[in-house]
C-alpha cells in the first residue's frame, strides 16, 4: 500500500462518513427511535407476559438481536445507497478514472458501511442502557462480531449496488431477503423453542448464527457453536469480498 | 518525443452486438491540440471511454505516452484528465469538496488539493461558488467545475468531450483562451465538439470518425487545401437592381442586398471585393457561407450538420 493509496483510502472513508453524517436524520436517528419503541413495547407492555428465556428476562434475551438488526441493515443500506447513488449520478466515474486500486475502492466503501454500523450500534446500545441494566459478557468479542457482521453486509450491499439497475433494485434484497432472514433468525425467540423442522431450516439462515454469537457476547449464552458461527461469517466475507473484487475488475455494472 | 496517444487496431463491440469501433488507428503527438470529430453515434465517446478506462476494449491496443493502458492502467490514469460530455458530478456535496475528493483519489493531500483548487477555480471564475453544490450551479459553471476537476492532478493529456456544449458565447471564448493557455504550457488536448468553428479555431490536427471508422486524419492546413471551392455571402450597402456577372466567380442573388459568390480556392476576399467594386457594388460585409471544415465534414460524413455547428 503506497502513500497515494493511503490518501485515497482516507478520502473514500471521509467522503462516506460525511455522506451519512450529513443526513443523520435519515441514517442514524430511525434506528434509535425503533430501538426505543422495541424496548417500550417488549420491555414494558409484552415482555412480562412472555416471561423469561433461559434465565434471562425476555427483553434481556432479545436486546442483542435488537442491536444487531440495525447493524446489519445500516451497513447494507449505507453501501448500497452510496454506491448506487454514485452510479446513478455517474459520479462514481471520478473514482474509476483515477488510479485507485479496486480493492481500495471496495474496502473504502465497506469501511464507510462499517463506520455507520458502529455508530448506529453504539447509539442504540446507549438507548438500551437508559432503560435496562444489561451487562456485556465480553466487550472485545461484541466489538469483533459487530465489525465482522458490518463488514459482511457492507460487501453484500456493494454487490447489490453494482448489479442494481434502478432504485427499486436496491430495496428488493433488504425487503425480501434481509428482513425475513433477520426476523426469522432467532432475534425474538430461541431457535431451540421451534419445532424440529424449523430448527433444521434455521440452520441454513446465516443471520441466525450472527444473532446467536452476538447474544453470546452480550449474555454469555452459547446457543450455537461459537467456532462454527465465526467460520460461517468469515467464509461468507471471503466469498463476497472476492465476488466484489471480480465485479470491479470486470467492470460489472460500472463499465460498458 | 513519445506520442501522447497511440491507438492501434482498436475494435469495440458492445454486449448488445453493436460494433462501435472498427479497427481504429490514430496517433496524436505530445503537445498537440487535436480535434476528434464525428456525427452523433460515430464512436467518439466510445474511444474516449476506452482511453479513460470506463469502456472495455474488445481488441487492439491503446498507448498513453508510450505505455499500454491495459498493462499499465495507473500510468494512463495519472496522465489523463477527462472532461466528459455528460455531467457526472456528485450533486449533493459542495464543489470544493468534490475537488478535494478527486485530488485524494489521485493521492494528493487535502492541503495541496486545496491550493490547486483555489488556483483553478480562480482561473475559471468559480472560486466564489466553492461552497455551493452542483445543483445550485448553472450549466456553464458545472462545465467549468468539470474542467477544474480534470486538471486537479496536473495531467499531461486533457480530453475534452464537448466541453462548451450549452455554454454562452462569452464564456465559450473565455474557455477557448483557457484551453489555448494550458496547451501552450505543454498539455496535449484532445477535443471533441459539434461546434466545428471551435475545432477550426483551436486545433492543429484532426481526425474524423464516422460509423466507427476513421475517415480523415490530417492537419488543419491540409483540410484548407483540400477544398477546391469556397462560398461567401456578400451584403451590399446599396440595393442591387440587376443580375450581376463576374469573371471567375459564380454569383447567385439571394435578395436585393445579398449575393452568394462561389469561387476557386486560389481567390481571396480582396479579389471578390475588387470585382464587385468594378460593378459599382459597395460591400457592407462579407462572410464565409460555411467554414471549410464544416463543408469537408459534411462531404465526408454525408450528414447534415446541426444548426449549432
């Protein structure tokens, strides 16, 4: 990595940070408000009626999932929105005619997504601790999983943006794929409580592993193997990163 | 000295099967002010897209200052500045920020990029607008911004794809002066334009592309020598009452004050004026009916030229 590359990388991250910071009402605030509503409804209105899950109150049990959801959606939406918007305005050409290596373009955009996810994740956690005293079992592990998760979904967002032909296309995956997988990934319930067939189906949902491992970081509750979960996340990152790089090198979606 | 640009047997076929370029060969010397002309859809923007890495090559070679752009794309990118035909600006960020970002992509620190932005924006008369977003700029200002952006990394070659389209006459003249100034400093300029008088005025050499093939590649001087005849429109200060016949000239009455004169290339305007004076016609003004490049362009491409040409 040369000095020029470092300047280029910092420029992309700065641009990405300023982009979502400038429109924080659209990018940061909604997740905070949603978190407040979840805590109010599940913590005060419904939670007590459900009871406890594995020695944790219902709200304590679902809090890690409620934090990882905005981390997933914000990292994804940040990159898909930013890169597709650049393609739509053709301003991405500024980057493509410059000597920035493809991997720096990819890591730069992904880092922007990770940064937004970290800020949103921290903001929703702050909202949480106002209402619930929830200790974190392993802070470095939680941060590690946060970064890995945000990295994974940022790359996915990048690939979606490169393939998208309209603004509709950048909403299809979040609406029809990410949301169902997230809500069916054990955020609001323990997968072990499902009938066996649905437990087996859940094994094919990568977000179930992320929710589970994130819950372990918060509560110390190991519902799936930590090593299996980490392996799945890292394998997905490697595969998607390679796809993203190939797309940039071949110019898919960005060159004629 | 190495050629600024060398295109060898270049072909481009798009995914839909459209053959945009057919075995293009072209050399542009360093320091040249080169006109790259052609009707709409002829292949100009495809060639520019390939040089700037935005369009992939089907086959052939493009060299920038001696280096193959496929083998060494970074070399080409560092040496080329592009002003595209379409606006491709981030509409949501202040224009100074755009300059600093683009500078950053080329490895230029924000401090250096800031001083270059100050210099370029002042030269192009948009420094006062530095805090505005492109949405708040007029078309002419956006064009100037794109020119400044293309020069932030001090390229040796500047490619201008219709840089004065939609720009008013006064600004166009200012931009011509600016282009000539940077060309004098050694920057090779490749210009595509639909304003043929712009090419005629600024460029030393030219190529005309038509249906994906280079159909003319020569110096401007050669262009002037190619035409056998030229046509002038003459306005008389007095009413012309009868048909006029002039030796060596074909005369066509357009109205009571205007005649069209066609003559061989060897005659000049003073010959025409002398002949008219002999017939007691006082000339109020005389203009080329159509510039010579325009006539040649139409002959070669068999196309009408748009009104703005």
